[in-house]
């Protein structure tokens, strides 16, 4: 179990995990790229920009200094949105202590490199991390975690002892953590479910009904699994918390950013207008581009739902036309 934790990032997930650790009397500090925003959160004891409505205890510290944030840390949480991980860790690289484990809670695939979050961190830090990398993922809507509603997640690492230590550190009576060694599957499932969540929101936006959403989740999971297996993931991962579990939560929760974005698109807003409705990052947009423009040509797997979402977001294809094309594809066995 870790005893001194630094959180890189000051979004909703960073904040709620700091709240959890503080309640367990584990010293925790939060760093953000915007020092002014961090000072405002420290002063008001509320993350009004990214996680309003929840008061933060005095035991949660805030440290804008790039060097001091790591002082004494025996675990680092990387809670930076996927497309910003590289720039943040390049900035922090010269101050990062060697050998201290880093656990990512981001979900996405980098556009240019097609790397997963832990791969990006390893690419930037190299020997500093010495394979001490993990991912914490699962059906974890931040608002529900803050309210201590029952939730589960998975700590994944090739280092089983590291995964177990993270499990012990974050487990609480209302938050059950499992371990997994399939980092590839855990991170891919967490990333790709956001694309399906956008599609689920579109279905809600046009009022297509529950039958359509059930079909979407089922066939969407098939697409996620298909690509994941082609990339070397384990099949059982996609039936677990970070696969099916996270997919269901993201596709049905009114709090889900990706689903809500898709709903606005389904109601007729342009993708640009729909995206501007929130200050938070809609991870599924960039992930969709990474998958369709990079991973699909490389692995040559069939992902018609993902392609349809891409066409709506980046090719201005009307939603109704995309759904018609999906429903009239060549008939086949399941």
C-alpha cells in the first residue's frame, strides 16, 4: 500500500481520487498545468471548473511547482487526458523521480502515435519508470464515486505486485478494486468504449429507442473485442469490468460526457457546437480518429459502428443516413 501520492492533473477523476485517498488518511497532492486554476481550487476548496459541487478537505494539498509535486511520492497518478499526456510528461520529465510507479487513469489513444496512455508515458520517460506502469480503469463515473455509491475498477499492470499495491491503496468499503495483467486489453477497452458511447448518445438524441441501444452495446462490444484481440489483448478482459462494465456505464449514464456529446449531435447540433458545450475533454472524438485513421488500416478488422461515428463527426454524414447504412448492411450470422 502506498503512503504518499502525487496526482498529475486536476480534472474530475483526479479530484475524486484525491478525495478518496484523503479519506483514507493517505497524503495526496494535486498538480495542474494551469497554476492559477490550481490556486483557485485551493482557495475555494472546490474544483469549480471541472468538478463543481464537492468540497475538498484541507488534507488535500495543491502543488503547482513542477519539481516539488514529486517530493516524497511513492506513487504517481497520471490523470491527464490522453491527447495531452505527452506534452505534460515532457514538461515534467526532468523532475520525475526514477523508479517511482506511475498509474494512469486516462482513457484514449494518441492520434499521431496510436499509443495507449501507459505507452505514451513510457515513451517519454524511458528508463525513469523501468516498467513500473499501471492503469486504473473501469465503470467509474466521478460524480458517483464522490457520493460513495458502490463502484468497481481494475488495476492492471504487467507487475502483479504493483497492481496489488494499487488495489490495496484505492480499495474502500464502497469501492472494490480487482487486478489484471492485461494492460493492453484494459486500456483499449477503456478507450474504445467512448466511441460506442457517442453512438449511444446519438441514438438517445434521435429517439431510436431501447432496442436500438441494446443492439448497439452488443455489437459495439463485438467491435471493441475484435480490434483488441487483433492487437494482442486477452478475450476475457472485454467481458469484464473494463470492457462490458465500463461500456454499459458510459452508454447509459446521463453524466457521461461522450454519451451526452452524442446526444447533442443526435438532436441536430454540429459536432463542433456539441463539443463546445462542456469544458471537459470528450475523449471519444480523438479516439475515433485514432482508430479509423490509424488502427483499422493497420489491423484490417471490421468496425462498422466506429466507422459510422467517424463519418458523422469528421465527414459530415447525416445521422439518419449513417443509421440506414448500418441497418441495411449485408445480412450475416452473429
